[in-house]
């Protein structure tokens, strides 16, 4: 704890010295803090052609962090059709995840990348990617009502819909809504159309307010509601008495669980507000209330194949037939207050944050309440227009902390992150029908580096990169599906490179490769493929006198053999196992993306290289998506 305080005090002293120097330099500086008005006043946005013809150039969005850190950057909607075919979870995440083979299923990242939040979390994370957090909300500045409708129809009745509608009545007020649904039929043990594996709904309402009579005040607001339901299958069941039984029967496959259900419900209300005192000082406040409810339900009979997933339990040891009905509730009330400011090349943020946390387990009725307090700050320095330095730190008064340093330029970028994080609620306390535990763990401490070079030589683009992690006190779930902690360090080194080649004006090729080595005294506790590669050969062109844009080609993903984590649905956790090794595989896709005006459409043949009664695995006992034909469309409306 003393070491943590000394490190953080050093950071604050550096901040104070740098801030004092910058404020003296900034006296009398003309700084425009009103970002939306500033963007509107630029000549490009006052161009008469923009006024008369609404489109992507007249529709912009930004994020709360850009206001908080005084780094105002606006983005326009992506209207290009390129890579629209990447709609499934594996491709959306650049193939750097592990899931259960179907869209919307439980997911974990292959590479270690800890959050800068060093405090206690619920511990239930496998559906995080499908939930919209306040920092992901887009705040729009539109000159006309804006609507986006995107819908995907994957083979095997795997469907997604994403709808956004927003409008401004002026530069002073905006409101909008985003509605996302995922409906995926089972890819294994499928009965009939509508036999769902995943039903997920995520919607949010968002907007901003800047009163005309109080122009120095800005309010951002949003609320999100999320419900994710999963029919848990426990993996493929192989009948040892059937010599012809195999892993690649898909719809006709037998699975371990028939009626198990998981449920993850979340919601939040969030506001951010700031007020400018003068040209250099602003005060701000943000508040979030969030609730997460996690449930699991199944009725089991240990005389059947349910015994492969369950045992007699810790509370009813005489029963072979019983019911699992688990529920955990996590709530958080967070308040953050601080002040910030900027000059033309420098910005700073200093704050205090308070988190009130509560964790309740329905089976025993026990509730744990925790209060966390933090001090933090951020410094950003634009050395030139192309070189940016950023340092941020947050110290928790319980000894946890995070420190992040960023350097970015046109040729090189690097990030260093040190995180000392507390164990989550699930790791330290659980009371279920199948398992229970009360554990104490040391804080997990990690040093994380990511560096990337960028070179362009004519038609050749070369981007070598390096991922590096050193993890002490790594927390994980062991082979018995119970929480544990590594006794020594884990070191993950992953160099790689992206190579792009513009073969001609219309043909392009790129390939990204990763080589990963895990060392250290507890290396066996972290699993990741040694080799991975994703490549694409694509043809781009404008057809019919520029009225249609086309992007078509082939895409491949290779993953080497390794021993991955298995998945336990009862606690929604990936855990170590040593009995199932994945073979290496290559997945080949053919795709066609094209755009006409504001409508983009894709068609994709996924895993067209699949052989009869063959396939690949993403997680033990869960096969990846088989040969399918997928279709989708994205339509923008700007008026």
C-alpha cells in the first residue's frame, strides 16, 4: 500500500508541475471549449452544399470521454461497404476471441488485456460485449433526423438487428435511441425453426442538453436496458457405446444438457455534466447507477448424461434428482467529481471517485456491501499535430491502482499499462447448489505493453507489433471449476505483423500474424494458440459510372492446435482443462459487399472449405459454425 501511494503521489507531483507550467504559458490564450459549436462554425460545415444535401458529412458523433478529456473529435458514420460481411462474433473481434461457436454465446478474449478499472466487479463477464456501457454511447450532432437500420441473416437462423434513430432540434439539444436484438437458433441438437440458443435485447436512450441561457453548461445522459437469455447445452455428448457417434453431426448432435437456462439482465442510468468557469478551468460530475442480475436454472437427473455436468451438490447430497436455481445480484452507484481544462496543446483532468457496491446471493440471502474511494487524473500533451503523449492514473484507497501511459505518432504508437486490481465478488464468495466457497486472494498485478510501428513503402504497408504481459497473482478457475491463484508469474510475449500490399488499383492483399509464447513459473495456467493468422485478398471497384461500390474476395483464418479453456454454464466461467486439445484449423470465407447510394448489402459463404463430417472447435465440445450462406444489409437515412 505504501509503495502504491508513493507511485501515485509521484504521478500527482508530475501533474502539478506540468500543469503549472502550462497554465502560465496559457495566460491570455484563446481556447474554444464549446466543441459542437466550434465544429459547426468551421467552414466545411457551413458549406452551402452540405446545408442543401444531407448525408454522412452532415451527421457526426462523439463520445463522453472526448468531452471529459477535452479532446474533441467528431466522427461520421461509416458508409463504406468494406468488411460489412464480418457480422459474426468471431470475425467482428478479428478472430481474437473464444466462444461457444454461435453468435451471442459466452465469450472471452484470447489475449490478456485488463481493464483500467482496478476495483471490485461482479465477476460475470462472458456477455459483456453484448451490453452497452455508458462510455460506448455515441452522442450525435445532426443537421437532420438520422436513422441506421442494419440487419444480418446468418445461415442456421442466426439473426441480428441494429437500429439507431437520433435528431437535433438545434446545437443545444439532441436525443436518440439504439435498439439491438440477437436471435440465434441452436447449431447443435436443433429441433425446429425457432429452437433458440440465444435471445438477446439491448436498447438505450441517449442525448445531450446545452441550455441557451447557460451556454457554459453541458449535460449528457443515457440509460440502457439489457436482457440476455441462453439455452445452455454443456457441450457435445459422445455415446461411448455407439462406434459411429462423432463430433460433427451439428443439428443431429446429442448434447449434455437439454433444459438448462442462463440469464443475464443489466441496466444503468448515467449522466455527465460540466460547467466552464473560465478559459482554462471547468468542473464536471458524472454519476452511474448499474444493476446486474445473473441466473441459472436446470432440473437434473444424475442417472442420465446430466452426471457429466453435475454432481449430488453440496446441500442435498442424498438426491440424484434436484433443481438448480441460482441468482446473484450486483449493484453499483458511482459518483465522480473533478476539474479539468485545456490550452491549445495541453489538457488535464483531476478527480475524486466514489463507488458503492453491493453483491447478493439468493440461496443464502447474504449481502456484501463495499465502498471504494479513488483519486485520479489525466494529462494529455500534443507535442505536434501528429505526436500525442498521455498519462493517466487512478489510486484506490484500498491499495489497488492503475497507471496508463500512451505515446502515438504517425510512425509509432505504444501503450504501457500497470494494473493492481482487486479480486471480483464471484472469485471470493459463492454459494450454489453445486459448489460453494469463501476465498481470499492477493491483488492481481500486471504490466502490459503494446507497441506498433507503421511503415509505408509505395504499394507495401508494414506494421510490426508486440504484445507483452507480465502477470503476478493471476486469478483463474482451475480444473475443478473453482477459483484459484497462480503461485508465480506468467509472462505472455506475442510479436506479430500486419502486411498490406496494394497489388493494383483494384486488388489488395493483407495478412496479420501472431506468434505467442507463454513462459514463467505458472505458464500452464494461461492458454492461447501459439500461431494465428488472418488474411484477405479483395477486389475493390466502382461500377455503373460510380453508382455502385463493390468489395469482394476471400478471407482466411488459421489457428494452431492448443489446449483451451472449457466452459461451465452454472457460474458463467471459462476454466482450465487438460483433456481436450483442439486441432489446428483453417477457415475460408468468400464474400461480396456492395453499396448503392445509402444502402449496403453483403453476401458471405462461410467455411466453404468444410469437408464432409469435418469441422473445427472454438471451445472444448463446441464446434465452430459450419458451412453457411449469410446475408445482410445496412441502410442509412439522413433526412
